[in-house]
């Protein structure tokens, strides 16, 4: 039998996709190429965890941002299930006609900041949940 290895938790952990700090956005960006479909875990919770270990020399801000903002697009879909049946253009040189379906979503999520001194404190603090508010909108370009 092999020896049991305990893996040290990473600074950033995600349940799907990849997350990393991107300087041009001055933020951690979580990229999820494709969410699971119905029957493949579509209604499961996706998790993003960021652990920061601060030393006694690090300055902790007096307050943090209260919300994070999540934006994503879903190509070839619409939230309202709207279908464009025809496109009319009056032009001497008629352009090529096409419709591109795209659903855009934006959410504002309230954060709860937790200061934990041990893993037990972290687990106890993260067993709760935050609140979300958001909207979805359709865009069809032609």
C-alpha cells in the first residue's frame, strides 16, 4: 500500500474551469469554458475559493468591497426563447443577412468576508451563504 499524501490547499481552487489573477482587469478572473448540460450535473453548485495567508507585516484594508460582479455570455441561446423570422434591409447593395443569438447575463453577488485563524474556523464560516441579484438579457445582432 502507498503512503497517504495530504495535499496542501492551493491559493485558488475552482470546481470547473480555471481561475487566475489578470493584471489588465486588476482582478481574479474565473473562466469556465462550458457549464454542464441537463443530466450532467447542470444544477450543481460551482465553487470558487481564494485563500490568502497574510503575515503580521501585511496591511489589511479597513473595509472590503461589499459586492462582486459576475458577467457571462451564452452563444446560440436566448433567455426569452425569441426567434427572428425575417430581416428586411433597404439598400442598393443588399448585405448578407444573418442572425446571431447571444444571451448576456450579469449578477451582483454580496460577499461575506471571513477571517479565519484555523481550518476549522474556515469550514464553520463558509457553511453559510450569500445573496445574489441579477438579470439576464438577450441580444440578437443582424
